[in-house]
C-alpha cells in the first residue's frame, strides 16, 4: 500500500467515524420507529417484514446467543505411553510427542496399543 493510498484510507475512515459518531444509538431509533408505526396503526412487521419484528421487540442490551454444535462423543484411548500411564492417544489427529519419540526410539505403534485394540491391530497389521 502506498503512502497516498494509506492517506486516502485514513481520510475515508475519519469521515466515516464522524458520520457514525453523529448517529443516535440504534435502540433509540428502533423505539422511535416502533412508536411512530404504532401511532399510525401499523406494526414493524407489516411495514418491513417479519425479520425486523423480532429485532424491534428484542431489548438492546440482550446479546443473541449462537447455538453451539452438539458435543462430540469421547473416543476411548487406543494407545498409552508405557513410561507414563496418564499419557494416552486416541489414534486421531497429530501423534503426540511421546508417540513420535517412542517410534523414533525403535518402538512399534502396535506395542503402544491398549485394550481390545491391541490384539485387533496386531492381527490386522496396523
């Protein structure tokens, strides 16, 4: 970005900042519009559609919460560090450092397997 472009961007931003600073808060304007519509015998939904009706009724201070995605089921650990039983890995995602170190030290991934996966992985070969 050149100095000229940067100067133009700053001027435009200051101009927009001045416009926004002069505006009344959205909640005040919304209340004024709702009052005017009601005085004329209309609802906001009739004038602007149903999408704005819920926004007009919503208090300004209330935050709209976004739905969280459903919680994923926990996956049982498939591998365990032989030196520290607290360190486990499900076999998904990046290999943890202890798995990388064990393989670099000559261990086979199947030798780190735990539970019912140990015999199944050995039979299948990985």
